[in-house]
C-alpha cells in the first residue's frame, strides 16, 4: 500500500489523472494522444502511440525509483508475466 500511495503521488505530479473506475490505471494526454499507465503491485505497463514518449516515461521511472532497486524493462510485442504470455497485436489501418 505504501508503494501504491507513493506511485499515485508521483504520477499525479507527472501530470497523470487516476482513473476513477480503476485505481490502478492512470492517463495523460501527450501530444494530443493518450498515454496510459496501468499496474499490478509494482509491475507497470506503459502505452502510447509514439514510442519516444514511452522511452521518456521509462527514463523518469528509472530516475525516480532506481534508487530503491533495479528497474527492469521489457519492450516489444511479446511479454511473459506471472506465467502468462502476452502477445500485443498492432491495429491495422
């Protein structure tokens, strides 16, 4: 609970709004499109149409929380988390 409160405080300072229906989702408008952060305990998923903004957010996360412990990242379309393999499909326009 302490990490949750700390994360919420930091995300709000960074310009995010916490979703009123799901307290583990935060959104922010960046360059006219939505950036979303969702989390379970201390695992975060960050999404934005422009990967540059995701990279900037990851740098901020590492700067903010790297002093506590290692911050690891996984990028790409396939993720294995808690024994579940997630395959991220791109939307075709």
